[in-house]
């Protein structure tokens, strides 16, 4: 049993997540963070091992907002840093093409 992968569980609407250490994180007050996690999860499910470009994560986090490029990069950087501090430090990987959820974790999306 020592070979089990860490598990991240995300509510399908992004209202909460459960981290590999068992910590439950309420995401209802963090819509941008929730949207970014959902975008990363959707990409992981649709195309495993594919990164989400930073521009798409900005669009997911702040849909419909017109943000100057420098401000968008800053917002995304702060959001990803916050997600890492919340407990996703080992789960979010930066690649040359964007960001992705670490393939070495198990991802589950749940309805309840």
C-alpha cells in the first residue's frame, strides 16, 4: 500500500478541494482560484500530461475581464502562489508551455 499516489479531490463546480494530506479547503470565496484549479483539472482529464497556457488560465480565472498583459501575469502568479500555499505546492507544475497538475498525483472530480 505504500505505492499509492497522492490524491487531490476537486468538487466539479470548484466549491471545495481535498488535498493529499486530507485537508479540506473551502473555495467558495475564491472564485478565481477555483476557476484556475478547474481549468487545470479539465485539461488533465482531457489531455493527460498537457499544460494549460498562462493566457487560458487568466481567461479562466477572470472570465470576461480585459486585463493588461503585465497585470494578467501578476494576477496569475499571485493566484498560483496562493494555490501552492493552500496545499497544492507539489500538485502544480510549470512547464515551457504553461501549467499542469502533476501527473504523479491522482485527480478525482466529485459532484458532492
